């Protein structure tokens, strides 16, 4: 595996979309995560393996490993290892050919071009040609999935992308500090004004009709304003369990960067 693996930092829905595209193209993929990932779209996130031991997305299974020596066995079984390693120390141990920052932190996460022969970041936060070799545009629109070799992705506006005309209304946010207690689950149909969950003693209600597409894991502690879920007004439950068009487009951008810049 040495000198052939792709390390993806972050197993959220975007990192998972990238991982699936690369895995299907024959790349060895390893995902690093934090100890308690705050993932909203849990049904399409390999980060969920941190809590459940393993998880499957579109027929591809990720397995949590606790030590580096376990990675090879999981890879040989045709699965994707997930290991807790926030600082990505694994890059020094296995000398990957590519490191992809899929944390979408919108700020510096310590990515450096010397972490691997090819380093790639998704969205704003890193500068291509300085912090990493390439950046992939993550903002919807004409340039979604574009490979940027010099400069940065479009800055974060803080405004949710619209779906059927709904923007901020789609997003569920914590009304205050507290612990999340879910009443509904991902995939459930929801009506405008109905309670989806609680944060502490405060209700979090849906602002529109639709399907619960994302919801933070029950029992997680959050701060006021933190995104804890989202409602999909399209009302199609199957969208909750499949990789989004955006994640596929970004995954295609990563694949293009690897093949065109010599990371294959």
C-alpha cells in the first residue's frame, strides 16, 4: 500500500463522495477522522463508522480501525479503513501518494504541500500553489468541481444553497447550547411547523414540508446556531441514502486532479 494510498481527511458526505469515486476507479482509500465527527448527512457518510464500527454507502463499506497495522487487512478485504487521526499523522507512516482535505473547514487545517507528492483541498480555506497543489471548487454553479491550480475557491458566503427556492429555511440550527434529542430520523417525512428534535429543552421545528435529509446524531452537544440538520423540500426519501450530485461533481474534480497531476 505504501506510495499508492489516497488519504482523505474527513468522512462527511463530501469526503465520502470523493472516496466512493476514487475507490470505484481502483484507488486505495483511507479516511482519517476526528474523535466525534459532527456529521449531518449520516446515511451517506463514512464518518459514521467511528460510532458504529462500520457503515456502507452505495454498496461500499468502511470499517473503523484503531491502529495503523489494521489498515492493510481492511484494504485487502476491499473495504475502506477509517481511523481517528485529526492531525493526519498517518501521512508520515504510510507515505501516501495523495492527501485530500475534505474537512470543508473553510480555514487552514494544517494542510501542506509536503504531506504527499500531491495534495488537494476541497473548497475555501487553502490556496492552490501555496498550501496545496490543487483546490476543487465546491460552490454550486458554473465552476462546481473545477480544478484550481493557482489561487482559491470561491469564499464561503454563509448562505445555504437553494433547493426549490428554499435556502436558510431548509437548515435546522440549534436555538441554544445543549444536547440534541431527536424525535424524527433521517428519511422521515416532515410537515412545516412540526418538531424534528430538541436541543436541551428547546424545540427545533421544520420551516417547510419535506423529508429529513440530515440530522445530527442523537446525544451530541452543540452550541447556539450550530447546523444540526436539513430538510429536503423535494420530498424524495431515496436522496437521503445516496451521494449527492454535488459530492459526485467534486469527486470527479479530485479524480481529474489526480490523473492530470500524476497522482495515479
